[in-house]
C-alpha cells in the first residue's frame, strides 16, 4: 500500500492494510477490498501473468474511480474474463 487504508478480504479472512504494508493474494483466490480512509487508496501491484494484468491496465488507462465508474469497471472485468463475487465489503 502506498497511501490510504483498506479493508482486504481474501477467501473469507479480513485484514486492514495501510501505507508501507503488503498483501499477498494467490492466483485464482477470491478477494476484495474497500477503502476505509478519507484519503484515496493507492496500491503498488506486482503481477505474475495470471489474467488480471489486462484488466488493471484498462482501469489505469481509463482513470476509473470506485464507485463512480463501476459500470465501466464491471464491463472491463467481463472482457478480461474476471467476475465480481459477492456484495461489497461493509
């Protein structure tokens, strides 16, 4: 995490991650996150080719913001064979 604080959910386990902290998400693992700070959340993401790199590049190019751009984010996910599972984190 570069800035902001997020609640991270990985296969049923929740943790809080903030600046300077790392989160490892294995390939194919259901995961989600929610920004829980007033400051925008910025992440430094390192990927091994697992399929999500095109989706993330598309999001960066579009400057998409959650929640304002969720329809465009969901369409990009669909094009990259990704899906959102479950409701947003509380």
